């Protein structure tokens, strides 16, 4: 019996067991629901993510969505808007208020041959699921000697810039990048939002997919920047330069591009690298850039202390020591709990702080 003959169970909220899993479909380079000319039209990142989920679900009946308010409401940020009406309650499931239960259920679904996509409403809400993610989800494939695949994608809106309080504006990516067995991805554009999410859902490894919430409504084309599209573990040189490299991901890519434009007015050529994948990291692209420029600054919203920038700076120093003209700089959040909204502007890296780090790379 083919997957196309399956139908959701008659009882709302229940799911029929799938037949033997078929290979996951390859991620598309452009959205399948739109004509080619439509893919070039600007679309918001949030809409691009919704389009990726819609196309993936249409292509593979094993994909199910679950999370708090993902169905009837369409998610807090409306990324899943309309998907429950289109695919039914058996495939777009409004879960109880339990992040541990959401991830635990996804692990069980993956064991039965499904490809679940979880939504954690806000970054700071992921901690109740931390035990399930770190001690179970990340380890089951290796623990079973490869007998169990864990094609689970966990979507997490993250980062600040929306004026929210603690637990709604945090950047916990280092916890998961530190955990072996997890892939960690984060897009900065609509095109990468679509492409990376399709690639994540098609992957047989668990993927933590961080979505920069303050960039949700920034618009761009859905067509990928490269042909063929980049693999999901590859970084991208978003802006070439020759004097200094800015390494960024997610919400800070736009900040670094703005800083590069401002620096150009002062005669400095700044290269911007969008990491895209935080686990694994694309070391060849980063080291090649640093060897060209001789200087590097890592920029992220998470606190600088033990942040991802620390690992990047350490390894770049080890591998490119004789190419360095200055120590690798870091710009990030301060080592304090996330501040009240009225102080958020002072906490988050901005153009001035990035340009100050660039100046320090030149000894100024």
C-alpha cells in the first residue's frame, strides 16, 4: 500500500500508523506551490517558513506538525496559519501546554515512521523540553546503532528586538550546538527560511531550527541565492570584502550588513559571512574568509561569555594564527538575565557596537 492511500484516522487528534517509511523527498530550491515568477517576488520570512511547511506536507504524508496553538490559531506568529484547515487535525495538532510532552510525543512519532515538526512558542519555553532533547532525541540514533532514525525538527522563534520580556527574547543556541547528535540551523532571509526548513524536515537527524523573530516580517525573494542551492551545513559569503570579516547568523546578519555599508563609507571593505548552520559549523568557509582579510569579528545576540563566538574565535585562532592581524573579536549580549524591554536596545548588539569592534580589529 502506498502512502497516498493512507487517510487520517476518523477520531480527531489520532493518527494512523504509516507503512514502511520511504526515503524523504529532497528539499526543493524554490517553493513548489508557486510559479517561478512568483518565487522572485518579495515575501516575509514568516510566510516563507509557512510555505516550506505547506509544500513539505503536501509532498510527504508522514510529516505532522504539533505544538501549542499551531492549528486553529496558526501559531503565535502565524507561521502555520491555514495548515490545519488544509491538512486536518490529525496532521496539524494543537498540543497541551507542555514542551516536554511535545518533544516526547515527537520522539515516539519518529519511532513509528513519521517526520514530526514541533513548534516551541518562544525561545525561553524550550527549557522544560531540554531533558527530552539532550538525553533522548540527540542520542537515540547512535544508541540504537542506527536502527532508529530521528527525523524530528524543532522550530524555535528566538532572539530579541520585539520588546518582549524574559523567556520571550532569548538566544539559547549554544546549548544545542554544544550537544552532539543535533543539527542546528538558523536562516536570515526568506529564501534561506524556505530552503533550510525544507532541508531540515527532509533530514533523518534531529534539527533545532532557530527562527529570528525580529526578522519575521522582513521581505525578500524566495529564490535561492545560488544554483544549485547550498547544502544546509554551508555558510554563505553574503557580502565580499578584503579588510575584515564579520561572522554572523540569524538576526545579526542584517545588523552586520548595515555595519559593512557604513564602514564602506569610511573606506573599509568588510566581508559578511552568514553562518546558516551552527552545528555543524562550516569551518572551510570561515577560515578561507579570515585568510583573505586577516581580521574577524563574531556577532550574535546571545551573551558573549561561553557563547558560540567563543568556540569560533578559539578555533579560528588555532587554524589561522599566522594569518591574523588582530585577535578575533566578539560582540554579543551581556552576561545578565535578559533585561526589561525598556533596556533591550542597550543589551542587543547594534551597528555602533559592531563598528566599534571593527575599529578595535585595526587597533583603534
